[in-house]
């Protein structure tokens, strides 16, 4: 029987929210792919969807804006009250007036404001902004000889970087960092979302009064004339689309480079090559880009009903046997890690520069990094959307916190009108402010950036 016309799998929908899926998502992709390019899944308890696992079908959905809408206000089950409004999956799927969840002229207007603003971030500036943040974070654990590279480094670096790119002062940046971290970790997400909204509105008001050389100010100044609510939602989208995928890209690439199974560094694998490998094989955002058919659609034997979620599996599309030759060549233009069509990621080049710079700084500072546990003991975070480690414990030879020491030393000579910074042991200077303040305000205290 032709594979495309094979009947859809029978029985229960394939679950994508349990530990078994987190440990081995390919088993689900293979099971669905055996019957066609799409199949029925359960994203979370009570959340049914159709998952597209074929590359050609994924492109069909991503590029057909007439038949497939991104606006989740088309979601029939949600509109009919079958899904609780406090369901934990809704923050990733419910409508927000930003680039991800809009269509047509509204989407074009919002996306142009975002892409034009991001285009002002040149590669030199991005590296310049990443490097001191990387130095600062490495100095937090370099003397210990051990660290969790996911939560001590890969998670915090993009959060702090967005504070810099958004032009956040100390207090706003601390709230932004803690609130976004809580949302991603699922810790009191409603309270965290309220704090995030309040601090972003405060930032927008500040930048309207005192514009700077930052993304927030550029969005405000854009001819699209975004309202404060629209500005807030674009900033939330930029952080959500930039922080979680970047964390996973850095973490998954580090795992590859440190893995004794692949002998990444020993084999001469370059950082850029490791990034490409991850984008193909451990796609940081594995399943997303939810679309809603405006009419019933046949996806290779599975009918996706109008108003039901159709989720693109970037991870499964990348492993489609039809792409075997492209996979062997690691052709950057073939994989779907950055999406495709009008909603494709507008910041793929900056995202790769951030990851490469962060990894370079880490490996240069701690050249004998090694996994602290067997690779088979590492755990993957449950969830339908991401491919993300729970932790990445490593060991290394302890090294002095040189960059903080240098920054403190440079501040013993005060600027005009500034009081001298009291001298103190480096460890105390590094740790004491972190208990009283957040990471961002402590960073600003130490580094003049």
C-alpha cells in the first residue's frame, strides 16, 4: 500500500506530554510517519491536535496562509468552552496580538516593526553584548569546579542579553528576568505574567520619555505606530521566541560537544558544526507553529477539521527520510528549525551568533569541561513543544573569577562625580549583591555596559 494513502493509526492519540515522549520523541514521530505525513496526538491532557511529521506537508501548511490561520481565536474547542482558561498549555497557544498569532495585514504591520528593529542589531554589537554577560556568568561558578551549564549559564545568558537589547534599567531588568524564568519553569505563572506585564509597561513608558539605542525604543519609533499594548505583546513574543529556543540551542550543542559518545571536541567538531547538527537533530523548539484550518483539510489520509490545532513537528520534518541527502550534507536551507513561510524566525542569524559566542567563551574559559554524570543519566524536560534538557551537570578544574576581578579593579578609579567602589574580596563582591539584588542589577553594578 502506498505510504501516503495508508490509514491513520487507530486507537488512542499519541501522547506528547509524558516522560516517555520526553525521553524518546522519535518513537512517536516514527509511529505517526509509518501511516502518513500527519497523525492524531494529545499535546497535553485534554488538548487534541494533528501533528505534521512530513517535510513536504509541513511546508504546505506553513506557506498556505489562505487555508491555515495562525490566529488561535479560530480554535473551536477553546471557543466552545471545552478547554479550561487556566489550562497550562494556553500560554503557548492562546491568542496574543503579536506576530505569532496574527494573519494578513495585521501580521504584516506587526512583523515589519519587529524585523526592521531587529535588523538594526548588527553581528558586532551582538557579540559585544554577549561577551561580558558570558564572562559574568562563568565567573559565578568558575571557582567551584562544577556547574549546571543549563541553569547556571544557557538559561540565564539569553535572559540577561534581552535586558541589554531592550535597554532595561536595573530594577526592571531584575523583574523581567525573574518573571520570564518563572513562566518558563511553570512556577506561579499567573503571578509571573502579571509582573512581566507590569514591568514591560513601565519599560515602554520609560522609553517613550527617554529613548535609547535599544530594541524597545526602535519599536516605539517605528512608523507602524504600535500602541503600548502592541509594544508589550511584541516584547513578550521576542523574549519567548528568543530565550527558550536559545537556551536549548546552547544546551543541546554543549551536550554534543561534551558527549563521549560523539567525541565532539576530540573529533575536531567545530562549534558552528555542532549548532547545525542540533538544528537538524535536536531541534530546540521541536513542535510548534500551531495553525487552524479554516475548512476541513486532508493531510495525507488524516482529516484536520476546521478550527482544530495543526502543529508542525520541525523535529520530525527534519528526520523525514525524503531529506536523507540534505541531512548527510547538513544543508542549512533544508531543515525547518527556523520555520518557513511568512512566520519564519526573523532572527536566525543573531540566534546562531549568540549561541556560538556563548559556547566559545565557555570552552575558552574552562577548556577541560566534562560531563559530571553519564550521558544516559541526563533527563529531558517533559513537554510537547521543546527539546530541552532538565540539567547539564559538568566538572572542570577550578579557575579564578578573572573578569569580575578586572571589572572591579577598573572601577577603583571613579568616573567624574562618582564615588569610588569599595574594594573587597572578589567572591564577596560577586556573591553578596546577588542575594540583595537580581542578576541584572548586579551585572550592571560590576560591568559598565
